[in-house]
């Protein structure tokens, strides 16, 4: 498992990093041109949970494949955001074109949001998406051995958490979080930052405020919420 932490701003060079991890350099040939928007499959259902349809958008390069693929997970503080970029080209949308040029299939997912859906609904949806992409690899001409997972901000937290929770059904070739909140196990050293994190993360679950305060007091880890701690 490979994990990369990058910070803002990011640009199309990200596609190069992904390719270096999960695909040969030949994928960067000039023939790998981006597809037109009408070849994107919109609102494909990858599961149902909590009374909601779980949807993704997908793009697959032309040709027989099998192609490397990336599952994209948007940010938004676990409470907002959308796979489409909210009509502003935001979140993970800037990666679509460079990934297409590099010959990657991509699957951009929505997941259940807080506070309506409490933790761990969000990361469970990411795991459902991983299993779905692997199960439908032949249909989408994707190589299930070369599937990566990438997310930004809250989405970066979720992909890192999925990595440390992984079993045989959700293990991937690479995980790439961007500016993700990962280091939530050293909060006792900075009370002001601890209160800020508690305020920001409380929507994930009603119990989180209490859990983090207990964590700060005893200096222990909260592995289900701190991927770096869970991976140790």
C-alpha cells in the first residue's frame, strides 16, 4: 500500500504521481486523449444504504483495456460536497482531464453526509464503492489489480481511513489523500487546536466530542478517526 500526502494547491502533475504508482509510463502516450463529456456515465448506482441510493460518475478510456482506474472521493467537511463539483468544477473535478489524458478510468463517488448520516456511514460507502468497482471491473474494462483511491480534504481523510481499515475485498494498489486531516492523535499538546478540531469534526457523530476530549485527557489514539494512529 502506498500513501501520499500533498497540500494545496495541486495541479495536473497529480496524474503523473498516480500513474507512477499504478500504471506503466507508456500510458502517457499522446494517443491517450481525453474523452468528450458525453462519454461520462452519470449517476450510476453502486449501492444503497440508509435509505439512499449511492451514486457515482464514471469515465473509461477507449480501447479494450484493462485500464488502470482511480476512485475519487470529494471533500466538504463530511457535511457537504458532490461528485460533480457542485457545478463549479470544485473538489476532485480538476483531476478528470489529466487522468483521462494519462489513460486512467475514473469513478467519482457520492457518499452519505453528516449530520443526517452518522459516522462510520461515510467511510463504509467508500468501501462499498471499492468493492463495486472491483466487482464491475470487466464491465468497465478496468484492471482490478491497478485501482487507486484518492480524495481531498474530508475525502482525503476517508480514503486514508479506508486504507487502514482495508481487508482483502477493499485492498488497493495506491491511496492518495490531499490535504487530509490525519493527525488527530496529538491534540492534547495543543488545547486550542483540540477545541477547533472538536468543533469541526462534531458533525460526524454525536459521540465524537466526548471521544476526542477523552482522547486528549489520556493521550491515547482514536484509530477510527485518526488514520495515522490506526496504521501504526
